[in-house]
C-alpha cells in the first residue's frame, strides 16, 4: 500500500508541476530574491484591494489579499526594502486557471480539510483518489473573499461556501478570518520573551473560525471539515525546521512517509526536538500526532540568520482527521501539525523551492449555528545572533549552534 501511495503521489507531483508551467531547475530560487517592496508592487497588479498592515514604527509590515482567499502573502521586519519572508509563486498568476490547484504561494493561507479519505473535500463521491480527480474547492483556491473590515493594524475577511465531501454530505459553511499585525510588546507576551534592541521582528496572528450554517449536526457519519493553516517560506541551503514534541508521550513521534520515507540524513530527533532539513532539494512531508504535538514550531536559516516561529492551537486529546489519499485508513486518526520540504521531481522540474509549516484544527463535530476557532501566529526575527539564540533556547528548546551542526557541515 505504501509503495502504491508513493507512486501515486509522485505521478500527482509531476503532473502538478507541469500544469503550473514551471521549468525551474532543482533548488533554483527566484532570480533577484525580491524584497518586500518588489513583492508589494507585483501583487498590487493582481489585487486592487490589497491591504498592507503596519506595526508602530513602520518597519514591521505584512500584505493581506481579499482577492486571493485572505492570504497573508508575505511580511517584513525592516520596512519596504527589507527581506520578504513569504514565498510567492510569480509564475502562477498569469497562468490559466488550473482545475486541480492554483499555487500562488503565501506566508499563511487558509484551507479546509480533509484532503483525502472517505470524507475528503477534494474528491467527488465514488471517484478514485488519483490526480485526475483531485480538485481544490474554488472557495479556498480561486474565489475572492469578502472584506468585512480593515484598519492599519488588522483586517477581517469572510466567505460563505457550500462543499460536498466524498461521502456525499453537502456542507453549508461560513469561514471568518481575522489577521492582525503584532506590536513588539505583544510578540514578547505571546512567546514569553524579551526582545533586545539588536533584533528586528515582525509577527502576526490569524484567528480563523468555521461555522456550521446548515441544518444538521456534523458527526462521524456525515464527516466534518477542519481548519488548515499553511505557511510557505523560501528555503536556503542551511535552513532547518524545528519542531518541539512531547518526549514523555508514548507511540511514534512523527509520520515520516507521506511521500515516501524521508531520508535518514534529513531528519533527526534529539531531546524533544525534531530537526528537518528545509533546503528545497528533497521532497518530503512529516506530521506530528496530537498526543505528541506542542503548540509551537519554527525554523532557522543558519546562512541568512532568520529565526521563524509559529504558534498555534493544539488539543492533545481531540479527534484530528487523516488527510491521506486513501479510504483504507481510519479517517479520524490524523496529525495535528505538518512540515514539508519541497524538492525536484523525477523529471527535474520543481514548483518551488519552498518549505511549509502547517497546523490544523480538530474535526468540527458541531451542530447548526455553532463554530470552531483555530488560532495560528507567525513570527520572524533577524539581527544579533546571541539574542536570536536566547529566543530559540527559550521558545524552541534548542540552541542555534546545535541547529547549525545537527546535520553536519552543508555541502558546498
């Protein structure tokens, strides 16, 4: 079964890259590495409602798009000319609409799950779970969202949608999403840290709600959706994803074979922290089950000195959905968070490179007019490495020195 699933996913990946019209070679980043101003200028051509949020002082900024499903496309800690932290797929914008998925990128986008399984939202009833039948619902892929309100610090967006799952259940859903940029004091409070004068920072919080606007209760017979936050970032040769986990919990630490088993020299577990190479050179995905998950993950680019942290809700005893493309596994036994490293496909093409840190909510087993809420926040820090190390040790439980040596010296 694993072999068949792996082959199916590889076929999906090859076709998916081809349909995006991307002919980049392995590990090739976008030329010129656009800064925040470059990305803003580009995106303004495609979304006239584009919103820029700014923290006090004006250096911390982020871009939110109502047209592109409420995405936080990117952020910066150093003003218009500063480094842009989100991965944006420039080539996807002027392509014809793809029937499967339109990969515009984005530092934080909102999807709904499950992707696969007997209650999938991405496959029509009775259709075989193969790429030809895979469709991302338009409401979370191509349709615009309504701008409810906005200010210089926050924006609220909403979308009403009707979705059918693989079991034939017709859901009526309202999704409401608030994005707010955080001041330095708010960042310090959320992460229980103190930021020194030698560190630049940007942080934002997303509050995502999913409401049952239908006339029946969602349960294990009908199936139920979940909220899914996905963060896409640009990799470097020395970027490592860092995932703290509960050492004392029993059972496996991580699912490491979503797209075939991750190579042993790309993943390590030590003292309650999972390390995963995020260099954009080898495709692999992993997930942490809810009983092992902590509400925190991050990454560090040793070569660029960028520390990234994500903070999200986790309910350790709740029911999470299995999102794999199969009806043979328990649909109510899934992971609470995931990480992905992009890489070249068999034909040498590649959609990215990018890497992802993702979090999901438990299944929304709720009656009419009730809702679930999922919080997911993102933070970036640059500057003095001693101060960055203090943050990493406090929040992620590891030192930057260990991050830089866990996989040995990078290849030149």
